[in-house]
C-alpha cells in the first residue's frame, strides 16, 4: 500500500555517506509505501538526481548531518530546500550544535539515528504531510541554544499568533478577537517581520506553529516526550 500526498504517492530521497544506512532506510520506506526516488552519499549528487525528475523535487529528503565531503550543514539544508523538498535531519544524538544549525536553515525536524525504524517512518510521514515535527531532540536543540532570541510580540500579536498557529483560519481569528480581517492580516505581517528581525523567519503557517511552540505561546512537549497538542 502506497503513501499518498495530495493524491499522489509520497516521494522520499535519502542522503547518507554510509551505504548500509541508505539501504536500510530505502527498504523501510518502500515497505511503508513510499516511492524512494534517490539515495546518494552527498547533496550535489542528490540535486542532480532530482533535477532529472519531472518537477525537480521530492516530498521529503532524509539528510544525514555528518557527511564526509566537508560540506556545511546550512549549505546542504538550503540547497535541498531550494528544490522545493522538505528536509528531515537524520542525526546521531550528540550533534546538538549541528541540529540547531539545520533547524535554523529550515529543516522540518530531526530524528535520531538510534530511533526505531517505525519512529523514523512516522517522522517522514509527519514531514511529508507538511506538519511540524516537534520531539524531544528538537526541543533539546532549542533549549541548548542560550542565544536563541525570542521575538518581542505585543499582546495583540501574541493573541493572533496563538489562535492562528493553533489552526484557525485568519478570518476566524479576526472574528474571535473582534477585529477586522485586514487588521488581523497586519498583525500577522508584523509577527513575521519580528521573527525575521531575530533571525528566525516564519514564512509559512507551519513555521509560525514551530515559533509559537519554541517561544511558549503554544504548548509543545508533554512529560512523555510527545506533542501535548495532540
């Protein structure tokens, strides 16, 4: 049974310089119903493989941070994102600084290499569906960054972000707060501008959800390491 995204079989690519890891992920993804469109040891080879495909992208790229070619984490993540593909970081647990760098560059989440394969497949599914992946590793990377700057939001901006990131359409946010739709839009624009100012851009609704969780505006993880919003 295949996994579908917007009516089409979900596509996955794997970048890891260890062949055994690539083969294991490929087999697990195919068993789970994903179409594995590429498996490479470095990002340039992946980009060439995606460029040869119709559309030039895939739904999720599972990216190892510890590539042996000397490439930078930021460079790799941004290069993959430029194709329109989402990035799921596949990393060993002690590389917190590199994980922070990947998240800052726009990676959708992180899953440790020590995780059970079922957890890796579940993480791929979350990212493929466009949802934010918030887990213990993600939270640890944020908490370990003492220079992590919060956006200084006003009370009304806080309220708009809380409701909008919770899942309400902007029109309903405006109705609930008793303001015009155009005013709610202005608040949302200001919120995004403030996150850009502190180096944490949030161009999409999923990004805003992640920022809201990071800054404590929405609940994130429960005591068992799960997502308390679910």
